[in-house]
C-alpha cells in the first residue's frame, strides 16, 4: 500500500502498526519532533516514509520497505 510513497498518513501508519489512528498520530508527532530537532521540515499529520521505516522495527529489518 505505502510502497513508493514519500510520506505516510496517520491512517497508513495505523494500518502498518496495527494500532488506532489516535495512536498513529502520537507516533507521527514523536517522529516529527525528532526530525525537527535535526532541523528538518515536517508536515503535520504525516511522516517521512523512509524515516518511519528506519525508526520502526518490524522484525525483518527496516530498510527493506524503502529500497523497493
């Protein structure tokens, strides 16, 4: 679903993480705060897909989602 996308929405994060949309927004806020500390520009309610997969461990290695 999210393959090839540059940014993920809360609905997409919720589906990937198998959590509620409100929990997905919490995750996005946390990850965006980390990016802002590094002086990156962020979009409210969306997260950079590459950074998301780097930070979220899915049991198979995070890099596989971004290299396709």
